[in-house]
């Protein structure tokens, strides 16, 4: 990382901090961190005479977006699940086959393609920190998500689902990529593996991903097996005494809101996914009444933080509820997300001492440019959150370095990403056709597949990097990423199929 100084001037900055500072502020960056914020650009340039000056005229500058819950493989799978409620996915043969293929047969390179597509799509939408939920396979999904995150230079978390993934992660020492333990799902949750997960998290000093209670059916399974609600279960086992990522909890009983409020743990929701997948709508009125902090993530599909905020507002409007003011809405995908992941000391706001993760929205086009003439900062932000979209993200900076510039990813060919996306999707379709000829493909899927052969812009929001995976690597910069070799690496041999390891449980 360069120790040179950068001054960003003429942009309209929303710091996202608790003081809601905003305005024509200059931001000074050195060694990947913000060292000063001021209004007088000329004075700052005189102080830092050798600084690189970046003109952000006509642009809104926001803290880097935090995607607090992400599912990388859904970037492609969303084309199969689109328009179908999540409760019906297991009844669709194409969807069921695709899930089984990923869990049992997909190669490292296929997983790498999936995660790389997803993370670069998120990066182009302004996501600088991503919390990957992961998938429970022996090894490929974990190593692929790790390599993809390294390639995009995003910081974040990777969820670990079994002992093999934990063993691999324990050997790594990543500066910007962290790990979290995923507890078993509702149907497989037992007292033993819950206690084992909590104990392992304590020993490793890693967070726990609490992913229960997304649907009423899932809630009822826990209620039946443990004779208590999910919130009561968490409290009894003191799961929230340690750092946790509390995700999806949508079903509550009397007294549960007080349990969550007392824990001071933010709940992570995915409004766009709730609307797309037809899952349980959380009791937002009670959550807001009890002043429970909310953060947002993608969960399923493409990470689009600005659109996700609007989906949240749409749900509240449908429920007859008022949403937060503009600054509170911005916090859902920035400060609150950082807090939910335990990274709020480093990211989530534009403040002195924090990492220089910044998102630039280009409002130079006349349809939105006029709002910049307003002298009311909150009104500007309100319009930005109501009307701007991921396409307005022009530049993305992580640790003071640009990884998206003027709408283009700098570290990988977007044309290659488009081809890779089409290849993996067509492969999933063709594999299904080979495996089951008795079930015809939906007409819409066939039409999409044929259309993609002639259209390369469908995946234009997403990008790629090169092949390969290394457990240990030297620190990379934008320049070294461009020059990186594409030598392939052998993936680790899979364990025998009759062996399964789950957080210390060895079952033959």
C-alpha cells in the first residue's frame, strides 16, 4: 500500500457518522486511512503540497457499503429461483438438481467462478465489505470464496459450516478476511452441536452466525425440538454473549423482543430477498418500537445496497409504518452493517482514523444533478436514496485505492466476467438436461439461455479475476493484480464420502 497522500475535493460527502456530518468536505487519505476531513480544500492542499488531488465534482461520496449477509452462489441460482417462493424451491426439479450439484459435484473452478461473479457484482454496486454465508461442502466452496474475496480486495467474513473448513481456516492469517462459525440449521440442530459451535467459537475467538427463524416452519421446528422460541434458545445457551451475526430472525414470541434488545445485537435482514423469495416478513413495528438495531444484507441475488434500502422502505410502507429518516436509512447498509459484523471500529463511516472505504455516486447527469443545488444535506440524501441506483456508482475505493473507476472494474476484465457467467449458467442447464430428460425446462429459462448467446451485457454489472488459489500470498496492489499469473493450482483431495465432520462431531 502506498504511503502517498490523496486529497478528495469538491464532492458532497455524507460521513454516515452519528453526528450526521455532511457537505462539501475534503477527505485526506494516507496509508489506507482517513487522516483528516475539512471544508477548506485550498488550505489542505497547501498543507499537503505533494498530495494527489482527486476532483469529485458532481459526485456524492458515501461510506463503503457493508453487505452483512451474502450468498455467493445465488448470483447464478437466482435465474432459476426467480419468481418462485422459497417454500416451493424443493418442488422444482431444476432448482433441486442445481443445489445438489453444487453440494456434491461442483469443482473448485466452478465455485470460484460463482463467487467471483457475485463479489465483483457487489463491488460495482459499492460493497466494500461482504459477509459470505458459505455452503456446506467438504472444501471447494470455502477455498473458492476465500480466493474470490482476495481477488476483489474486499474485506469481510466467510462462514464455516463443518470441521474441514474450520481446520483449513485455522491455518490462515488474513488481514482483511475473517471467519465465523455457522450453527446447524433448524432440522439438524441439536443441543450437542449448538454447544459445540459456541465452545469452538469461544476458543477460536470467532463470531457465530445465527441463521435460524427465517420462516414460521423453521421457527416451529425449533419450538418443537427445544420447547422454546429461538430467542429464548439463544439466551439459554448464552449464544449472544460472544460476537454473533444475528440473521433473518423473523418469528418471535412474547418476551423475545426484550431478549434481543437487551443483547444489543443488531439483526441482519434482506428486504429485497424477502420480497423476491416470499419469505416471512419480520415484525418491523415491534423491532422499531424496542429500538433494536437493524442492518441489511443481500442474502439472495445480486448485491444492490441502494435498491435494498428501497425494498426495506417499501415493506414498511406496505405495513403502514414510517421508515427512518435519510441518515438512518444510510446507516442500514453502512454503520449498522459494520456494527453487526463487529467491524465498526474500522469501517462503516467516513471518520478520521478509519479505513478509507468510499463509494462515489455520479450525479452529473441532468436528471439528478439539480438536487446538488439544495442547501439541505438531509434532503439531498433523501432524494439520493429514493432515486439513485447501483448504476450511479462510478467509483469505489477500498483502503484508499480505487478498484472501480468511472464505472469499470480495474482488476479484472468485465468481458471475461460476462463470458464466465454465461458459461456457468449454460453448464448448469446442460447438466440438468443430461441428468433428467423427462422433465422439460421452463420456456423462460430456455429463452434466456438462447438470448444470452447473443447478448453479453446481461452480466455487465459483474467482473472477473484470474484462476488459481494459494493459501499464502504476498500483499497485493492494483498493479500486481493486473500482472498476476494465471497458473492453476491443485485443489485438496476430498475426504471419503462416508465421512462427515460437523464442528467436532465425527460421524462415519
